[in-house]
């Protein structure tokens, strides 16, 4: 399983030589060394390294460091001692990404992405929402010069999945999952009558609560009002926020959540769904690979979280799952760009998707992916993520909201009490920032 992260995983890439250029330039280079933590993709990376060497006579060496905590510490230490490898990654928020750019470690790829090969530019081959995770807009809060500083290797969405067999056992149409909140509640009632557990997610990891609450908030009030809340223009005690919080109260009142889900880590939640002990789950597209390993015969589909109101779209977290960046080294930049173009071309993207069950970043590769992945891919354009929001909530307020929702789910607090608690934290943070 991918390690859950609040912001998407960013990989910084520096290739060490120039394939396809003058042979003397290539011969002067040795090996591209890559550090990564994605243990489920290591075999696929090794195969791609072999293919790249066969085609360009350039060796690529992938070094795996896992788990992610070990990897992160290694990268931080290497950055301090200036011993980073040719290709490496950093796990962190967009401010961490910005700090690497401002330190001169990452090249602006905007010009290369806009160059056309024939009639198509490189960036046109890739999902726009995936590229946006790596883009800094003009006048951004981080002080980074506007541009696109990375290329996605794959994309992801966080949605809901449903067990077709269990829905059928409850008399529900296994090919028509609930599309609205009312339909979802009715489906859960039908499942309950048959003694079938309803809904599971790793809500012990509060970032997953944050993601789902964000989905509902965007749908109930629209993105702009959510952003206005973060900016301090709308209080969390607003009726629309009470409506969002009341959805979680209804989960508690109706017994929709699987017992223990409020404190459950996502790995346990994935095992629960894979073992058919829950009809619905909230999880990311990476779950396709996870469920395949846990239960290859699992019959399930992907769906957007159920809409609460019809007027606004249901936006889910998503975009780039893994992105590659080029070190801002003038001698090696051209080689790195060539390598990234090869790595994100349809053939390599299709292979990675088949081998790892992750969604490819190249749109042309979608024709070659499994049906269940296609169901996740269909909603890539319905994605958003805090990394690309025009304004961000402070971590302390987000934590208060997420923990407050946990309290609602176990019946300790009402939506109104939680809203008041969160607003108190918000007011305190606003005064602190102003002072």
C-alpha cells in the first residue's frame, strides 16, 4: 500500500547523462543512481532500467530504501551533506517542494513541457490535474517563480469502492452503486437488514477523515466557500459546515461504520474490505494493487462519494501520485529531460500500470489498463487537492476539525459542539497570525 500522506508524494529526479546525444558525452557518464521507497514497484523499475540500458547503452541503478520513514531520513541527511544521488525523492508538503526549488535543486521544466514534438507538446500527453500538483502559479505563497517543476509518473484518486457480491446479497443492483447521500443511506439500511457490515475506512489516520470531509464540503457549499472559510471569511459554525458535520453524525446514528473504524489504520481497513467484511470502503486508487494481493477474486467497483446536493460537483482528492523532477544542473538537465520523456511515454507508462496497478500519467496509456483502474481513471478530472488550493487552512485547525469528526463518529460530540470547538481554534490562529 502506498504510505498515506496529506500532500502528495514528490520525487525529485536528476538523470546523469544524455541518451541519444553525441557518443562522447554519453561515454563520459557512468550510472544514473536512483533512490526510492516504493517497494511494490522495485521489480518494475529494475525492468525499466534494463530496457533503458538496452536502448541507450546507459545504466540506471535503482536503490530501494524502505519504509518511508527510513527513506525520508536518508534523503534529508544526504541533502545536508550534499551526497544526494542522481535521482531521488522527498516525502513532504508543497512547502518542502518549494524549499528544494529555492535552494536550486530543481529545474523549471515549463519550457521543455511546452515544446512540441510534431503537433503535440509533452505536457499535452499528461493529465492536467497531475501536472498542476507540480506547478507554482504567479504570486504563490512560497515565493517560487511561476512554472512547472515536475512531471507525474502516475496519477491517483481517492474515492469509494463497493463489493458487488455483497450489494447483490442485500437485493441491491451490483452494477448501480448509490450516487447520492440518500441512496447511500438506504443502501446501508438494506445491507444492515441482511447483517452485512456497511462502510470501512482507515479513520484512525485523520488525513483520511480530512479527505472525505473535504469532499463533502466542496459538494455542499462549493469550493469558493470552503476557501473563504480557510481565509477566515466564513466561520465553521456556518450552517453549511453544520450540514457537512451532520453527515458523520448520521453515520454514527445509522450504524454505517464498521465497528472500530474510527481508530482503524488504513491497512486494517483494506484487509476488512478485501476479506468481504464491508460492502463499502473509502480508499485511493492504489488499493487495486493492494486488494489484488489480499484477495484476487474480489469483485468490486469504484464510485465517487455520494453527492449531498445536486448543484455542486463531487470533487475528490487526486492528481499526481509520484512525480519526477530534474536537478537544476545545467550540464545534466538535457539528459534528465530526455529520460523523463522516455519514462512518461505511452509504452513505459502502460508497462508500469500493468506491473503495479497504478494509474498512468500518460492519457494515451489508459486504453491498455485493467477495467477497475479505468473506473478510477474516469474521475481524474474530478480531482482536487490541498496542494493546489489558492488558500490553505492552518494545520492546527485541520487537526481540530478531523479529531472533532472522530468525536462525532463515536457519539461524544454533536456537529454544533465540534463546529464551535474548531472555530475557537480558528479564531485563536487568526489572532496569532495578525499579532
